[in-house]
């Protein structure tokens, strides 16, 4: 019985975790929007393939450029040269 309690305790503690506010991530107007119509899956599969509009493509291209720029900024060294040389000197023994 004691072993079972030791197994269940961490699981119960995980259930007490705080989750991020998902409602805050909604776009404005989503809460009051009507639900989409439910349609048979066959009508979705038999229909034409969706096409991106030029406006959608421009938005995606803008996000791609932003993510590539961010990746380029993050690809530099993590520790600058001055800090790296200080780290190589090490820590002096205070005693």
C-alpha cells in the first residue's frame, strides 16, 4: 500500500499544475463568432483543393522572413569573447 501511495503522490501533484490562460490567446471576436457548419466528410474530400490567396501568401512570407531574421540573430555565440576569456582564467581560490 505504501508503494502505491509513493507512485500516486507525484501524479496527484502534477494535477495541481497551473496551466496558461488559453482564453487570452484568442483573437478578438472569436468568443462571439458562430460555430462552423458541420458537413459530411465526403463533401470535404471531394471538393477542390484549397488555394492560398496572395494576401495569405504575403502574410506567410512576412512571418518566414521574421523567423529567419530571428534565427540569424540567435545563431551567434552564446557567450561573448570578453566573458569567455574571463571564464578561461577560472576562479581564484579565496583561501
